[in-house]
C-alpha cells in the first residue's frame, strides 16, 4: 500500500448532496477501477473512499464526497493547492479483464456511484470488448443524482441508463422507488451478464437478493471490496 501526499486541484458540486474533488498525487498511483484509498487533510483521521475516476483518465484522481464525516469534511474544507494524505489502493476493485466479452451492469446509489463510474468510464475506452453496458442509479431526488452532466455522453456511447429516485419533483418523468425494482425490467441474461454493486449495505443485500431471483449466480454479482 502506498502512502502519498496529493495536491487538491479543484472542487465542484456533483449533486445536491455530493461534492466532487480532484486530487493530484505526488506520484502516479496504479489502480484498477473501483479501488479504494484513504483520504484526509490536515490533522483529520483518514476515511475510506472509492476512486471515482478511471485509470485511463490520467494521474489526477476524482472523489465523490458527502459532507458530514471527519475525513470528507477535512478534504472539502481544504483549499486548492493544499496537501491531502492518500493511502492505498485497498481491496480488489472491479478489474475488467475477467469480464471481457460480458454484458456489464452497474448498480449503485449515492456516493456508491464512484467506483461504478470508474469501471464504466474505463470500459468505454475499449467499448468493443463488452456487450451491453447498463448503469442503474438511485438517489433521494432528481437533484441528488450523481454524474448527471455525463448522462448524455454515456448514452451517446451506448450506455443504457436506468434511473430512479425516492421523491420525484415536477420535472421528473422517470421511475420512483428502489434500484433493485428496476432490475427485472432490464431483460438481463444471467448467463452473459456480470453485475457490479456499490452502496449502503442494506441496498447491496437487497440488490443481491433480486439478482438471485433473476437467476444470477453469486459469483456474477461483484463488490469492489
């Protein structure tokens, strides 16, 4: 595991609940999509965060941070140019070589979208190596959906998006409810599809149970840790 110092480059609002921060490590960090590192700024205790950028996107690392935790707040409170402590990578991530030739479905909510985005964007660099690419994403409200600014480009690249929210507003014409409720509507083939799941534990358990009902073997439903 590497212990590095990174430089905070910029921050922007990713959704109504999440901020995105870009950090440049002092030396290139080798990682696979979905890998996790620890982050902290100043004297804060480090926390665990999935890398939201793809390895192919360059040396800068992208993180989706929800305010409210000591580590996340320390990075969000830092200024551009300040140092951020990085350690990792940790866990096994979502390596893509084992799933070449498969349909890939990504299921997540909230900041759990970070490791899924990493894998999806990396898969798009060699789009011809995979079958269907499906992103299933949930959020509390339409404004809370992460990566919304990328939806059009993902669709143009052949990604199928299935989106749901807990509470719709007047502008929302999509689904409401839990992400697992969308899975049966996607006509997924358990024999050719590998699922990637990230989010809170209760959501992951419910999604795995739904995939089991759809005929997926446990090994065809991957976590990044």
